[in-house]
C-alpha cells in the first residue's frame, strides 16, 4: 500500500531532502506498517469518508488514508515538510495539504470547506507536546466529526480511559468521557518510530455520543468544577471549590449540594463520577440564578 512505512524508506526520504527532525514539533515518524494498518482498520475508513489528518509528517499514514478515503485534508505546521509531502503524495488526487498550526486553524471551517457536508473522521499520530489542547479544541469547538483515531502517549491513553478512584483519573478523563466513548486500539512500543520517543504510545479511538449522556445546564460551570477539584487533588471537593478563583460558591453552598445529592461531605474530586459532577453542576447553577 504505502511506500514509506519502513525505517529504510523513511531515512531515505529524509536524507534526500536534507531534512532535520524538529523535536520542538514533536516529530516521531511511524516506521511500522503493521501499526499503520491497525490505525486504518480501527478508523474504518471507506470511500464515502472525509478524513482530517493532523500532522502528516512525511506522509506515511497519509498515503494509507488516501488509498481508503474519499477525501483527505492534512494540516502540517512544519513548512519544511511541505515539499516532501508534495513528493510522497504526488500519486493521489484526493488529498489537500495545508501548512498551518492546527491550534490556530479554524478546524470547523476547514471541515465544512473540504468535507462537502460530511462529518470528519480525525486520524493522527499526534505531536505529544500538544495532545491535550488538540483533543480539547476538537471537542469544545463542536467540530462536526464521526470519530477520532489517534496515537497518543500511553500515559495519556490511560488518563483518557480512567474511571473514578484510579490514580490516572482526572480532568482529561472527565472532559473526554463527557463527549465520547474511548476504546484502546493498540499499545505501540518506541521502536515503531524514528526517532524513538522516550515513552510508550497507544492508539485510541474516541467515538462521540450523538448527544451528551448527562444533561448539563451550564457546561462551562461543569468544567470549572472539574478543573477546581483536580487542581488541588489532596483537598476535599468542598475545599477545592471554595478556594478556586473564578468560582463564587462558598463551602456552605457546596456542602448543601453534596447533602442534597446524598454524597459524603468529605469526598475528594477523584472519587466523583461524571454523573455526580454533572448533578453537582446542575444544583449549583440553580443556586446562582436565585
Ligand atoms: N503522521 C506522521 C507519522 O505518523 O509518521 C508524523 C507524526 S509526528 C508524531 C507529529 C507531526 O505533527 C509532525 O509532522 C509535526 O511537524 C506535526 N505538528 C506538530 N505540531 C503541529 C501543529 N500545531 N499543527 C499541525 N501539525 C503539527
């Protein structure tokens, strides 16, 4: 299928273009065709699909995406990779390459413009230094999408899937699980990349819920409560909220909410489920109106 998914072909193309790998852009290129095939299979791409790839690098995964999808849009920050992509993707007429920072680009408009009214399938081997901002941007901006299949650090995959009470459970778990159901696709060792990252990686698929599982009156308040309670993990939930700048609830308000919902007043944020966070947010948002 692709012509790049091996160490030799990757090194050859980098040498040919005199390309120096940029650590600051989180560049770890995939060189294992089995892993690439797993990503493609998990993403379940067909000719009907529009795929947005974040950070195509030298175009390894992109070639496989072009083989399967109707249309691929690839957004790459490093302008020195553009001539390489022009070469490695020259055999495909269903791809557009854009040189931009995905966090500055207007993703919703791009999907609208290139997707031809189709929701995007997002597929990426993400740059690890900005994984969380990218994931949050995708969800918070309500970009029309059908699902997300991404390579992330193993530790981030663990945090995304964590349940209440586990050490990995935190703001990222709650934020992602509010919007989507996470599924682990594969663990990926460092030797599948050039250069090798210092940490293990994992491919994870996020399937958004059509509509939120829990009704929340004020999403902004929900996420402030989540941030406040994990900002100071060792504090009780009541103290974490009462001490957090930007939230105007006193200890009494928070204690009242917990009592009303039958939750122990000494509870810590890490023990609260998403459903409980949502119920507390709904209770407190009513208090503010009165
Ligand atoms: N997809 C390629 C692969 O699998 O071999 C490269 C993956 S590499 C981990 C991450 C890629 O994202 C790099 O090509 C890097 O230059 C690009 N990148 C980093 N920050 C970016 C940003 N803010 N916007 C778009 N691309 C970015």
